[in-house]
């Protein structure tokens, strides 16, 4: 028989409590004794209604929570705030623990007197197990990261140790002069020593950054000269490779609070990467501008581009495009991790865009703008 519209709410409520497999409804008197066992209570806890009627609700709490008085505290909070929300372990009839999420509400009569309590809960042991599994994975990942940092730090030291005698040997060969073959060997040695030194520096830097051991020495300065110096410093390498590089800068100063040395590291990493992965005949641009309240620096190239699948993880440590490994086998995928962390320390962000393989890439660094220089014309005009 189909219920009338007037009876429908009560019918739905009754059938819901009879049919639900997820929600338990526990009714208690003012002393916290169970007087009603509804919904999925029997399925969740294993007790039949006759077993629990008249029993204190503490029957469902773990021994430890009862010792801490949390069974009484739950009701006390409900009395004070009308509702107590708690996620905790409860006990089934067979002694196994289940993770329960729910609320306890104090029910009052017309005169404000407490008639009892209603506890609505749900068994979310599955959710708790997933959370604990994730916490365990995070703990393992944290320990692994710490071991990786220790290894990288040790590796950086080990690489640095032989650099001094190698540097001395290269300088001795250069001073010998005369034989063109010796000079060529000295040049090759010096190039490889510089590569190893940069690698060691990056290894040491990424571990310091990851462990929060880097302090910035910030100064307010115009970013344009830094960009110009970076482009000039890389022009020989770009020209040698047949790549054209240029700076595109605004006429007005672009001020930001930065650590000069650290920020030069960001620029050098981005520009050197652009040159490395741009074939002969290509172009690299270093652009600077202001957008809203941010100083924006872009390093753009017409190079090999980035696989779309790698874009979300390109700043992760050791991430490299397989094609990049073919073009530059000595790289380790460290530089962009350093870029990300240094920019983050400055309160900024770094992003990457690429239309795909062979279509270049654009790295964008955004920093909070420092106000206009009181001495410049733009400030006076304002």
C-alpha cells in the first residue's frame, strides 16, 4: 500500500532505519544508558538490541578511551554545546576495533530539560585504514628523501674532493704552452672540471634547500641588470652553438626583494638549459615585465620542447626528458628543482609551458613586486 503524502515522511524515516547498512542510530536516556538500537547498529557493532538495552554507551568505547573518560566527555560536550562531533575507535561485540565517525546530540524538552541523547554514527574503518596506509607511505617517503639528501650531500663532497688537484693539473698543462695538443687537452680538462663543479654545487644546493638550511640575504634591486648580465654571460656559449640569445626588457626599473646570488642561480639554470636544448639556428629570449603586483621573468626558446606528460613533474628532482638525455648526457635533472625551491623561498612561483616536442618551451618566474624607487622619475610622477 502506497503511503499518503502526509504519512510519507514517517514512512521514509522508518524504512530508512530498517534498510540502511551504513548508519547507526543509538538512543540514550539522560544518564547515557542505551534505550534504542536503530538502523545499522546491530550490523556495525554485532550486538542485538536485547543485549544492549539498559547498558551504558561506554560499552562501545575502547578500554583506553573509557579510562580517559571520553565516553562521559562526549555526553558532557553534547550537554554544553547541544552537539558533540567525534571520530574515534569503538569496539564490536567480538572485540575488534572499528573507526567510527558521528555526532551525539542532546535532545531537550519544551522547558529545556534534557530528555536524552541521540548518537548517529557510521563505520569508516575503511577510510581510516586508507589514511593510515597513506601516513605510512608518507613516513617511508620522508625517510627515503632524507637518505637521498644524505647521499647527494656525500656525493657532492666526493665530487669536490678531486677537483682541486685536477684544476691544478689543468693549469700546469696550460702553462706548459707550445704544443697545441697539450693546450687542447687542457681546454677539455677545464671544461669537464667546470661541469663537475657545477654538478657538485647543484647537489649540495638542492639538499640545503630541501632541508631548509638556506637563508636569503635579500636586497631591493632592479632585476633588469641581472637579466642583462646573465644574457651576456651566456652569449659565447649560445654563439658557439649557433643559437641567438637576446634580452627583452622594459624601459623602467623592475624592483624586487631578492637574494642576488640565489636569483642569479635561477637565471643561469634557466638560460643554460634553454641554450642546451635549442638546436643550431634557434633562438632564446629573456624577457622581463610587470603584471599586476608581480615582477615576471620569462625564458623562452625555440628548442626541443617538453613532452606534455612530463610538464606536471618537470621541476621534480632527477626528472629528465629522454630526448634531453640524448642531447646532454651529463645532466642529472637537478637544476630545475633548485630553481623551484629558490623561487619559492622568495615567495614566488615558477611555471612552464610547451606546445610539445620540437615547439620550444617557456619558463615563467613570478615574484612579488617591490615598490617603485623613491628616487626614480616614475615615482615622482605618481
